[in-house]
C-alpha cells in the first residue's frame, strides 16, 4: 500500500532522533504523579510538571525557545518537530485560561497575534489551527498553533 505524502511526512517526523528520544524518555513514574524525563544530555529527572522543569532550566529538551514575554514563552512543539508548529506556554503554573489576570489575557492575545503574523510572514503559513487543552496535570496552560502545509491537506 502506497503512503500519502502526509503519512510519509508523519512517519518521517515521528521517527526523527529528537522525537524518538522524547517519546522514549517521557513516561509516567509509578503511582506518584511524577514524570521521569531523560534530557538530551542523558540526565534523568523526576518532575511533577514538565513545563516548570523546562521554564526553570532544570531539564534540557530538544525544543527551541523562539520568543518570550513577561508571562509567556513561544517554543517549537516538544513532540512533533513540524516546521511552524509552535506552542505558547504560560510561565505561571496554571492550567486554564480562566485563571489569567486581565493583564495576562491582554498580553496573551497580543503575543498570539505577533506569533501568528510571524508564521505568515517568515514561513508563509497561510492557515493555522489553534488548540488549547486543559486535560493535563503535568504541564502549564498552553496554546498550540498548528500550521497547515500543503502536505497536511492530502487525504489518501
């Protein structure tokens, strides 16, 4: 069976060394709500919150911090190294959008607008999907900006 370009791209992304390393090394520790992370230097860390560990610099993962504001960071997605797939993450340990102050909401909206404009101008990404998920106990509030490339539109 022939794979579509999307399936080929997904397969090639999923098997990159960085993704395989992350997938192998982020797993739940037994019964204590801790996450075991092995960073890119081979050091093992047990943390309650991946985002807190990343924000504090306790762990080094194969992600790129692209920009930051007082309350947020913009980074390449940790698990899927797709060009233009970025995440806006709260520096503060919160899960839901309703936990932001009014000034944080204003800052987030401006930061999202700047990030989206940069994806359009620099990478020529004409469409994105925004996703915000609250179903996590091991991370902070985050927005995914998922880019739609020509290959992502293929269905076979």
